[in-house]
C-alpha cells in the first residue's frame, strides 16, 4: 500500500524516492513530488521468508545495497543477508 510502517532507509534516485519499510517489509517508490508510485514485497523481490531490513547504502554505481536478517528455512539460525538493488 501507499502507507509507511517504519521507514528504515530512504534515498533519492533519478526517478524519485526509494524507501525500505521494515514494518511492512516492502520497497516503496515515490515520485519527486511525493506521489506514491508502487511497492514490492520483500519476499517477492528477494525470495525471503520474514526478513527484517537493518540498513542500506547507495553504492558508487547508484545501486542500493540492502542488509537484512532472516531466519533460515530449517530454523537453525538467523542470518545476515545482503542484496543489490538496481534498475529503478
């Protein structure tokens, strides 16, 4: 949806703003004027189960490195995972 639960990271991109919502577990996109464009669920985008985004940073090439934790499918441990987002 267009509402935010807990924004853990936000950055301006060439096309607007990208926001990581830790509560809703979504990546949201907003136009420069703040108009909501759309969102994608972390599970769909990253193939995770129930992740918690910890932080992110913008890399030199403009992509975004997303750091999160998620429990292993066998429930043996939580692990730190990183993904590279680009093309937005």
